[in-house]
């Protein structure tokens, strides 16, 4: 969502998504018992992956997975990096990771599909109740309280299918958010409010 000032200049933008790329990476991590060392370290996925490997992954796959996770979630990262086809040239130097994708990409996508539908249904239910999206609601409240237009900012939220209600900052106004947090609208808004206040005021995150 992008909001423009009356003069047509960009004001603020909020990008929220449930990136399948991150979900696939996390599914493979838990399925193959990969030691997660690259920040941010997230808890186990939910729903829990069934039939996990009985022994931890080897060092080469572990290294390659953590490298990919860092590339996907870093400040300039692309959350869809987990979605290349196993035939992509990217995997030429990471054969262990390629083999993991060949075996688990499709099962991971099937595992994630109901979660994506659930988020879409929540979005539609809130619209049916006449509720604004939380970011718009908070920006509107901030404008009312401050009496001025917000400073231009971009907020990026990637929802991850993991246990708990955690949040992980991965860049300026860029976060990974556990999928359970936005299910409680009030709690989600209270977490967002100080972040958006800083952004709208032109302060650093």
C-alpha cells in the first residue's frame, strides 16, 4: 500500500506479505534438522514438520542453508530467495542445498498453502467488519494527534509460520513477524504503534 500527499508526492508505504520463500527455507531447516546460526534465528515452524530426519544435517548443507537465509533476510535481502527452482544456476555451487530443494520444495509448498489461505481470510473478514488495515489506522491516529503529515517512510513486514508471537528486525523499518501476532489485532497494533510513530516523525528505527 502506498499513500500519496495531496500534491502527489509519496508519503508512506507499507508492504506486508507471507513470503513462500521464507516458509520453504524454514520448513527445510526443521525437516532436515539444520542448525540455524545466521541471524535472525527463528523458533520452530508451526504447524510442526512431521517425520523429521533422525540426525542433524551435515556441515556443508548447514553452511549453505545459513548462507541462503542470511541473503534472504538481510537488510537488502529478498524474502523470495527461497523459491528458485532446483535447476537454477544459483545452486551450481551448492549441491547439497540443491538436493534438499529437489526433495522438499513441493511438500513445503503444500504444507504452507493453508496458512496463506488463513491470512487471506482474516484480511477479508476485517474488511467485511469495516476495519482499516492496522498500519493505515495507526498512521491516521498519528496524523490526528500530531496535526501534520507523516514523513515519507517504507515499512516492510514479512509474516513467518513459526511458533510464538516474536518479531525480528532485519533492517530499517523491516521486520519478520511470527504469524500468530497479527491474529490478535489489538496486540499487533500496540506493537506497531511506536515503530510507525518513529517512522512518521522522520526518526530512525
